[in-house]
C-alpha cells in the first residue's frame, strides 16, 4: 500500500503548492484590506461582544454566541496547537511560526467573512434546527447554478472531518497516553468512542454546552503551563524570537536549506490549527443566537486570534527555548512533550498528554458537527444517525492506526491525508468568500453606521 502514501503525497504537493498558499493568503489579505483592517482594529470590541454573548438572548438561533465560538474553538484548539506547531518547526524550521502568524492575521478577516455569510444565508431544517456554512452561502448567496460548488465543499468537508477532526485527534491521544501513562491504544480508542457517542446524541446543544465548559478552562491551563516552560527558560526567549524572524526569510539546516519549507509548513499547519479559510467554523456560528451577522463575525474572528496568536505562539516559543530541540529526534506531540519535560521534569510530558486528551476530545466533538451538517446537506437528515455511528467507530480506528505501518505509514499518512483534504475544502470556500465579499463589506458598513444601537444590544 506504499502506492497510496505516494499518491496522497503527490496530490498534497499540488494542492499545497505556491498557487494554493497564494490563494489562502491572497483572499485573506483582500478581505483584510477591504474591511480596512477592521479585524485587527476591532479585536477589543470583539472580546466585549463575546463577553456579552455568554448568556443566550431572545434572538433566533440555538446556542449562545459564546458557546458558538467555544464550539468552533473546540474544533481548532487541539493537536494543531500541540503537535501541529511542533511538526511545522521540525519540518519547516523556526521561521514556520512567523508564517503561522501571517496566516492568522489575514485569516481573522477570512473567519469574520465566513461567519457573516453563514448567519446571513442560514436556513432551518425540517426539525427547526438552524443550519448554515459554506454549502448554504454558496447556494443561497451565489445562486442555484453554483450548487455543484456547494456539494463539492460538502463532500470534502464530510470526508475531511474523518482526518483532521477524528483520526488525527484520537491517534495523538492514544500515542500520548501510551507514552506518558502506558495506557493501551485500543483501550484509549474505546473510551474516546464511548464518550464521543454520549455527547453526540445530544446534538449541537449538548456539544456546545460541553465545549463551553471544557475549552476555556483547558485552554487557560495549557497556556499557563506553556508560560511556565517559557518562564523557566526566560533567558532563551530573545533567541527564540530571533530564530523565528531570521529563519522566516533565510534557509535553516533542519529544512534542508529551503525557505519555501518554512512558508509551506507554516501556512499549512497554521490553517490546520485555526482553520481560517476551510469553512468549518461558520457551520457552528450559523446556529448562534444573534440578531445580525456582523456581531457574530466579530466573535468568530477571535477564534483565530486565540488559537494561533496566543496558544500556538506559546507552544512554539516553549519548543524553541528548549536546549537541544534540533537534535531531539522528535516531531509532532513528542517534540512538544520533550520541551515541556525538559523544563518540568516528571510532569511536563504528562501535562502534554492530558492537554492532548482534552483538546482532541473536544475537537472530535466539534468536527463531528461540521461533518454531520455537510453530510446532511448532501444526503438529507436520514444520514445523521448512520453518520454518527460511523464517526464514533473511526475514533477507535484512528487510535490504533499507528500500529498498522504495514498498511499505511501510520501517523505520517493521517497527517498528510488531513492536510490534503483541508486544501480541497478550502478551495470552494475561498471562491465563495471572494465572490460574496461585496455583501460582507456592505453589511459591515451598515452595522457600524448604526453602531450606537448595535452596541446596546448587539445580539
């Protein structure tokens, strides 16, 4: 089955080539400029809206604006922050972190536009649930003639979820639990599958409730742990940032002397982590109780800021502050665990294992909703229960797949496949965002022209 690995690798090299990276960064930059840097200037305002949106209002929707963000964050704050950053550094060098930042800064505008379009063009299904996302804003915003593009997105989102939001997550959990605590991979897979099934049966309301409690608390604890690692190695911090900025534009030995590796892996892992441009987050934000699309867009853009600018930065700096990270012979979560263990002997690796377990579990929940909604769009509501059964089964498969090296190249294959499917999702979504950008600009202008009233009751 080595041919399968080679085939996926060949496709990955195409979809993550220069044209794709230009497309992702180009659309994000175009939206950032078109919004007059609003997504950077209005970060404090976004946080104020997030705080006000903690309590459900009387607007249409199923979940509070706060829980909508927590649901989308549950799908983004995961192995991308722990394993993805480490992989980017291992394969692209320290400069990859700089390109993760660039992806995040322009990605905030992409995320904003996604949520604006999701709320503007959302629908209700036969059960009265709010449904939305790229497949709906492509069809309702661009017209029926573009339904083929909506179906294309739905297909890749449905399949991609099994990689980025399912097998990658359970695989990293099982590996971390085995390494730190000696827990059998199969047992980890069974427990994860059972817990996931228990939550998924409750739909978006139960998913958002669990995410609303787990994500903020675990994110704070993880950042505090990473801050402790950085603080212990405080004398290395200037050198760490020097490496980031130096090797963003000059070759690093770890990448074989190619600056392109820093750009490619920085952007690819940045998108894997914050999902800006993929079109996944707006599926959750379409269910938010909000009176207008712009206020939810301002909340949604914070997900990219929190995920990459805060969480990923702490991970990257913690790794670069560790003496010997280049010669550790590790990548992925193992490299992050190495950095934490070096600073916090006896507990660092365990902190990473627990963090991965919680983050990955919430990611599995968030992505189950994304992929389920994509499947529902393509095949109707009858697909929901069969889909959930298959989803939970694949959680177990992902946990043990690293032991199947004779079939596929274990963890390397799953990461490669996930990266490839991410790009295939992003293409139709980015086309739609570019086409619908005049609507996004118009709604934004109208919102801030009446900001006095909006700020009193933005949701």
